[in-house]
C-alpha cells in the first residue's frame, strides 16, 4: 500500500535529492495546504514513472484481493486446480432422446443390435449410459451429470421445478437422483409424496451411508431428502460439509443425472456447490424482488465459477409479455453491470394445476401431465447444457476442494 508519505519520498528521489522523512512530510503538508498533494494529483504528476506505476499496480492488486472475500476464493481454488473451467469433459450428449419441445427430436425407433436382437429405446439408453460411464472412468471424469437449481429469493418454485424435472428425466429411462439441499427447510419429499426415514443430515452425521438414505420415487427416481428443522443442516461447518460431500461422492457412480434443489440465497453450502458445478438453473419470478435477488445470486455464481453455464427460468408468470419483460430487465442489468448474461431457458406460466398437485402430493408431471406448466417444464428439461453437465473431475471432489 503506498501512502502519501511514500509518494513524497518517491518524488524526492525523482528530483535527485534524498530527503529526510521529516522533510518529505513537510513537503506533503505544504502541498496539502495548496490543495495539490492528493494521491490523485501525485499520481498524475508521476505519469510515466515506472517505479510509481509498479507501486500503483501492486496497491490496486492488494485492494482487489482484499475485496475478494473467502467465498470468492472458493472459485479460485477450484479453477486453480484446473477442475472446472475449460475442462468440461469431452463426452457425447448424454443420450439420444425425444425432444419434448418437438425441436431436434430423435425418433426412438427400435434398432437392431449387432447380436441380432432388438434394442429398445430404454436398453439403448442404458447401453449408452454404460458406455459413457466407461469412457468417463477412462479419463477420470465423473459418471453423473450434475445440475444445480437455485434462486436468490425463496418461493420462486425451485422445488416444484426440481421434482417435476426429476420425474420427466426418469420417465425417459435416466437414473435420476434428486438431492434436496434446502438447509433445514426441505420439502421435496412432500412434493413427491414420500416419507423418507433418513435425510442428508443423517448422512452428514455418519448415522447412515448416502446409499442407505435414499428412497425410491416415481419412475425409479431416487430422493436424498433434506433435513426438516434440523439444526445440523441449517448452518453446517466446513468440516461437516466436507464429511457430507465425501459421503455423497459414491452416488455419482450410481446415477446418470443428479439434480440438486437448493435453498434460497447464498449460503456457504450453496456457493460451494456453485463453485463445483458446471450447470445451474436459476429460477426467478417476474417481481422485482425475485429478479434483484436472482441477479445477486447470478453475480456471485459467476464470480466463484466463471465457466458456469447458467440458464434462467421465469416461473409462475401471468403471461408471456410479463415473463419476457422480466427476462429483458435481468438481461439488461447483468449485461450492463457484469458484462455477461445468463441464457434464457424459458418461462413457466402461473398454473392452478401446480398448487393442486402440491396439495395432492403428486407432482404435476404425473397428476396433470398436459397442463400448461408441465408443458413448459418439458422445454426446460430439453435445455441442451443439461446433456453436458459434467466436468473433468467428480463433482463432489471439486466441491470438497472448494471448501479447502
Ligand atoms: N408455475 C406455478 N404456478 C402456480 N403456482 C406455482 C408455480 N410454481 C410454484 N408454484 C407454487 O409456489 C409454491 C412454492 O414453490 P416451491 O417450489 O416450494 O418454491 P421454492 O422451492 O423456490 O421455495 C408451491 O407451493 C407452488 O404451489
Ligand atoms: Mg424449495
């Protein structure tokens, strides 16, 4: 850090005479009296001097690193280890699947296998996924794709979207794990109509293994429930999170897709996930409060993980015009202040079928599969980055590294 006194000393050096500290201070005082010696004016008068330029650069760097707090360093640690950026695994799209949106659809016709048998779409997917796992193991990649679902503000519809996406993907033959990581306020099990005996808190405390804590839901999807009212999940320490991530690591070998439903906001555990994942679905509503909190989360996510693919979903919008207006505001603010924007995945209309499905504890994808909201969710499920949501090293190993 260069103070005014040091600037004066430098000035003295420049004019050839080494002044005493007191002399330099006297110069400073008289310059101050004339309104001349602010660091700005000193800086101007020293333009072109290499030593001063170097000192100024060092000072700016010190300021910058001071501004970046512990959370920002999470991302640095991960990318410094080469884990996230630029190392997206060179894997083929996850599967050839029928597009919900009717765009780029791959028709699932039975194919004759080399052995002469008929491969069904499902067995082909299983074979493809096995091949992918093999390829992943060969280059040390994780086998599961991991998608985080988060929002700045609570109640935007993350859990509704996460549970329905999990079902939509499971319906297509994917081995899906839904992890409810809403610290202490979990409800994905309610949305799916399940009553799990164990949750992520039990895994964190070492009472059961991660595999033992899973419960089966519709279409064979598995749920790792979150803790309801459990203090241990509200504010876990770094050591507890590390133990949990280590315990969850084996699950990556058992699934094709892991969807992580986060609590609202920027808890330490959410940021650790964001530093490690390659793909984030950011859920917002059209209200200014939800947009503003969503922007804050997007900004932080990009800070800890510049390579992150972020897709925005405007949920529960009254109509398309309002949804697009909200997107435009988000896009404008992030472009203006951050210089980059997320991608728009789409919007989901406010639909009475959703609260009715919640009440019935049967996700809308099953209870009202043709309702407008589910149709839009199907388009979210088709967002292409989900097919590539994988990095060179296993997700939970990167998350653990982010904590160090
Ligand atoms: N598209 C929608 N249309 C109508 N209601 C919705 C929609 N999405 C979510 N909701 C309602 O919002 C409530 C909160 O959703 P939830 O997924 O629990 O939010 P979060 O997980 O973000 O806190 C749900 O109980 C549901 O009834
Ligand atoms: Mg939720």
